[in-house]
C-alpha cells in the first residue's frame, strides 16, 4: 500500500509508489535470502475499491500490489532474465534487438516447459497488450476518490 500522508495539497502518486516498490524489493531480497519464496500480485489493482474496503484503507492510501511470502512447496526452475547489458545503460542508450531476440527465445522455451507447452508466447508478445490499450484506466478515478491530486 502506498500512503501520501495527510497534508494538503493532496499528494501526487509517483512518490509513494516508488517508495512502496523499493520497500517491497528489499523485503523480497531479505525473504529470498532466508529461503522464502515471494510472489507479487499486481492484479490487486484490478479492483482497488474492494481491496481498499477489505483492508479498511484510509484516505490518501491505495493498494499498489500484494506480496505473498512463504516456503515453496516445489523448487521451480529459475525464470530467465533479460541480460543486464540490455537494461543497464552507461552514458548513452544502446539498441539491443539481438539480446531481446535471445531473451524472447529463452522465455518461449521457459513458458513451454513450465506450462507443459500450453503457453506459446515470449517476453515481447507478453508486453504487447501493455502498449495496445490503456490498462487499468479506472485507477485515475479511484485515486481521485482517495483524495489524490491529478493534473
């Protein structure tokens, strides 16, 4: 959950969001170092009103994501990651189509093996819907209802 505090004018969304994400990443690193598994639940933003009511969140607080922690019942394969060189840039942006293509192939193989071959996709195809339409358009109105300032 992110909280913008109780001061006026109403807080803008990015600051509490980034702090919440950084805190969660630290929790994830600490949990994994102790042998716990973690899973972020981004779908919590699909119905923020219900989550806010369930958790009795006050004004200026909104759900960003859920996080599950626990001891894994199975030891799953490690999910492939995009090469650091494709993410971390020094001084200038570089074009990384070869690394993305290699990562797409690795993810296609991973999805096929993990899902028993039922998921025929890769990283790039999974991202396409994020850019085809406005996802979670309801969040703007929800945040305004929670007294966040929008411009």
